[in-house]
């Protein structure tokens, strides 16, 4: 069984962002996911304040469900997230801000962690 790492750079409102979730949902049926690393505009999917219109797919909920059902790690690049105002509770506190914006089941990580995951994976797929 191949171990796949997903590297997502496309924002949640793009076709690629939606394709990434669809790919992951199929991949967990036949492969092992080493994790999903969100970088650049893809980190917006981890914002718990996102409220897409009711006629659009809620990618945040889709990723959360995938994580819960298949124990897939959802890692958000710390620098990309900070630039876009997506902070966990400790980062918000560090910057003197009240409240966090990181959605449940996502966690902040660094590029060093991405490199480690890449070394463990048989394949890296980027969206």
C-alpha cells in the first residue's frame, strides 16, 4: 500500500482546492495518507470562521470529516497561516490577540515537518 503525502497550495475556492479533497477521499480507500500539508492560500481552508454559501461545498468540514474518520493529520504551515490571520490559541496569545481562528482537527506545523513527512512518503501529490 503506497503512502501518499498531499501538499496543497490552492485556495479553498478554487477547483484545485476542491479536487484535493476529492482525491484524498478516494486515496484513503486504497492507500495510506502520510498527512496533508496546507501551504500558501490553501491555509484558508483551516479558518474556522469560513462560512461558504449553502450551495457550495464546505471544504473545511470535508477535511475535518476525513481527518476524524481516517485519522489523517491536517497540518497548516505556520508562516503561511500567520500571514493570513489563522492562529491557534497559543499563537493568538503570543501576539496579544483575543481568540483563535484555527478550525478543529487542523494543527499548525512547520516546513521542517513537511520535509520529514516527505521522506516517509512513497509519493507526494500537489494541488
